[in-house]
């Protein structure tokens, strides 16, 4: 299709249902202390569905702490997390996965002796029939690699 075949832009277009959707993930007033160390201070952050965010800050700024709260590794001392507009309580990684949240950890948290695909699948096998889950994960990895132009060999050993 050529550019001229595209419908003209609608600058006054009304908000689509997508625009009105609640954020996929929202942190509201999150505080976290480790003893007297105030690691997260009143964090508000909304992540819209379909968007990609980078959380940037110096070492010790509290990035990992905030993500660990989202994944149920730590509990916030104050504030709440909402998923698709609903307040959720996430006390374990299993509850995070059930809420649709996945975590890809920093490299030192990966299992060195396993492949990329096995690390992706870890914790989300969905039962004993590994074959089906592996097939799905492989297809999804391939799709992501194509979409984001990343060359990732799913069968490469991580370590
Ligand atoms: N388990 C923990 N126990 C005590 N202090 C911690 C713990 N995890 C992180 N901290 C402290 O919380 C602060 C934020 O750390 P962190 O979230 O790892 O920062 P970042 O990921 O941005 O480098 C730092 O001062 C760090 O020393
Ligand atoms: Mg960190």
C-alpha cells in the first residue's frame, strides 16, 4: 500500500476506547523502607497498555525495589498497585504471574546452565505437559524477536 492510499489523518478524532482504558499498570504513592533506608519514596507511575517504559536512575535509586514490589518479591509499606484499573495485592511471584505480570530478571538472576527459552519459560510452564508450553514460548519469542529486531537464539545456553 502506498502512502497516498492511507486515509487522511483525523486531528479532531474522538478518543478511542483504547485512550480511555485504565493504565495496564499503575503505582500509586508507593513507599518502601529497608530499615531507615527510604528506598522508594511516594512513587506514582502509570504504564499504558501497549507502551514500553525505561526506568532510569543511578545505582541505588530504587528501580529494582519498585519492580520487585510489582513482582511480589517485596511488599510496599504504603501505596497501592493497580492492574487494568483494579487494585491488586501481590504477595508472591505466583500472584504476579496470575495478574498477568512477568519478570525478566537481570542476567545474574538467570539460570546459567539453561537455554534462553528455558529461562523464559521458567515459572510459567503451565503444568506438566512441557511440550505445548515450549512450543508457545518459542513462537512468542520468535514474534518478539521479529517485532523488535532482536537476534536472540532461543536455544543458546545463557551462561
Ligand atoms: N533487600 C534489601 N535490604 C536492604 N536494603 C536494600 C535491599 N534492597 C535494596 N536495598 C537498598 O535500597 C536502595 C534501592 O536499591 P535498588 O532498588 O536495588 O536500586 P537500583 O535498582 O535503582 O540500583 C539502595 O539504597 C539499596 O541499598
Ligand atoms: Mg537494580
